[in-house]
C-alpha cells in the first residue's frame, strides 16, 4: 500500500508513520477497502479538503439517496402486497381459513429469520451494490409467481423464499449509508429513506384501490396486485445495478479527489469503510455486548408491532365497519403519518446532539396511546378507532433509530455484521409472533394482540432509557481512563479513526466514543 502511494507522489512516501507503525503482515492484509484513499488524504491540505466537502455531500445526496428511497418504496410494497390482496378474494381463492392467513403472513419472516445472519455476512464479503441489485431481481420474479399460485402450500413456499431474499435489503442499505455518510448525517438520511415506507403505503393503497375496481373474468384483483408490484421491482433492479456504487472508492459520479474527500468525511465515524475478512473473535464480542442485547430486544419489540400492523390493518379497519375496498383506501393516511413523522425524528436526532435514545423512547408514546384508544373506545366511534390505527405506522421511527444506534456504535466489521444479523433475527421473530397473536376468534378488537403491542412499546421505552445511561457511563469511564485524545479538524479522535481502518472493535478501541 505504501509502495503504491510512493509511485503516486513521485517516490516520496506520504504515509503517516502512526498508521503503519507496529502492524504485522496479517494486519496489513486485513486493511479496510478505503485505506488506500485515506492515505492519500495526506496529499491535500485541510483547506483543500474542507472546500469541497459540501460539493461531495451534495453529489452523494443527489445520487445515493434517490436510489435508496425508491428501493425502499418498492421493497415495502412487496411486504404490503399480501395485506392489500387480503382485502379482496385472496383468502377465499386459496382457502386461507382460520389461522392459515396468519401462517402465510408469518412464514415470510421465517425465511427472513433463516437468512438474516448469512445475508449480513454476505453484505460484508461481497460488493454490496451488485449483491443487493441481484436480490431485488430475484424477489421481483418471486413476487410475480404469487399470481400463479392456487393453494395454501404454494403461497407458503413463495412467502418463505421472498422473506429469504428480502433479508439482505435493510442490512445492505445500512452498510451503504455508513459508507457514505458521517455519524451526524446518518439519522436524518436514514429516517428519510425509511419514511418512504410511508410513501409505499400510500402508493400501495392507491394501487390496491385502483386494481380492486378491475372486473376481469380471467384474472383476480389480488393477482394483479402481485403482478404489478413484481414488475415494478423487476425494472428497478436493473436501475439499481447500473447506478449504485459498491463503495465511495468506486463511485463513478465522483472524481478521484472527491473519492478521497468522501473517505476523509466518513473516517470520523471511527469504523472505517469496509473490511471483508471474517474475524471469529468479533462474533464472540457481539454475542456478549450489552448494547447489542438491548438493540436486539428493541428489534424484537419493533417486529411484534410491525408483524401485527402490516398484516392486519385491513382486518382491523374492516372490523370497525368498513368494506374491503375502503379498508384498503383508508390505509392511505397511514403512509402520510410515516412519511411526515419519521423524518422529523431524524431531523431532531441530527440537530440535537446525543438524543437518539431519548427520541426513540418519546416516539413510542403516540402509538402506545393509539393502542390504548383501540382497546377502550366503543365500536360506535369507528373514525376514532381508524385514527388510532393510523398512529401505529409511526413504528418506523424506533426501527430506524435503532439501526442508527447499530451503525454508529458498533465498530469492527464482523462484529457489526453479526450485531445487524441478530437484530434482524429478533425483528423477524417478532414479526412472526406479531402475526400469530391476532386470533380470528377475537375480531374485531383482537384483545390479545393489543396487549402484546402495548407491552412491546413499554419495553422499548425502558430499554432505550437504559441504553442511553449505559453508553453515557461508558463514555465517561473512557474519558477518565484515556482523556479526550488528539482530535482532527472535525472533532473525531485521530487514534480512533486509525483503529477504525484497522478493523478494531468499539470494545477494543478505548478511543472510541458512543453516540447517545
């Protein structure tokens, strides 16, 4: 690596001794994929780098964010497609009586659970954009195949496979976000792209409503829903493969100098860009980390809520006295709730430093109130009940804030892959449980389900507060032990940056500090 840089600089090595000092040959082989470009930072003055940082951020925002936002819209349409199809003749045509529909809703998450950790490890090892684009292509075909199924067994197989191939999307987008954006930039961007789940809800409600008005003797409305959404995903997979870069180092829309600046920007995250080597000791550290345990439990709670709401909102609204087609249309405002409130949470987390855990706890309170409203309000007040149901779509905010806590506070690429995988395993498990606690005999209020969702929200509030105090205590302990350390122009600890490019974990790096 040093030899390459000497060639670029006329034989005079610009490599800082602190980077290479004391490293074994093995450590050098395990270098981050962005390390070469980070070494080139030394060729530019800090004034040169700062002058173009805003230009680089603007370019990244105009290329990366639209791709991620559209990807999230269409992949969430996949997940909602079953909910919209259930408002029509899907249940009757496939004989989904009793708990059969609950199992069809749940088995998607069994596939997701099965593939969650392998998906995260593949995201670490493979070019992330090419891998993700391929997954979009595969799941688009699977979604179209839903229209050809004619029985309970067939829909179970397809939903399991769909869950497997969709297990990669969120870890991949989290990985891309951490490679292109700084810690302070991530909350807003991550909340913006997850808010497009709300856009998917609105688009899907309109699609479901429009396709519900088709009167064809050859194809049912629910089959058209799967076909249209599947074809949208198929087209988008090729757009994604063509335009999304695998890392800042390969971003064609940036010049070479701008790629160096892009790496310099995210160096302050103290986690490097990406290291492909698998380290078993980091697996053990992830399994024993209290932060990971807390975030896994938050993932479980989010999953229980999402599994119930995303699959049974149509059933809830129909139970309040609305017809099937209007039950679909009345889910339109739920998307607006998510599209509006989730970015506000990201904006607050970006503007007010170290407030991620507090905002996560606070944002759980409105939907918690909505659940209590559904539990206690008379069925005569059906519009009040519908409004309480709309509030449940704010669950995207705690989901994305917990992702941001993962990307900001877990260093070591194998450790982060395992931590992400565990979060999604628990999230998938929660989705399975969330769908199963809606018992058909308890229509229209589903009292057991409401109790489970209320407990989940209360649990998230308690865990978020505990996690904040734990990380605050750890930061203070490290400050007393190590002092503030040598800071870069952007306020990051120089030693922590270098350790990030060496794939050192947050536990091993005493210079690492946690975002609260």
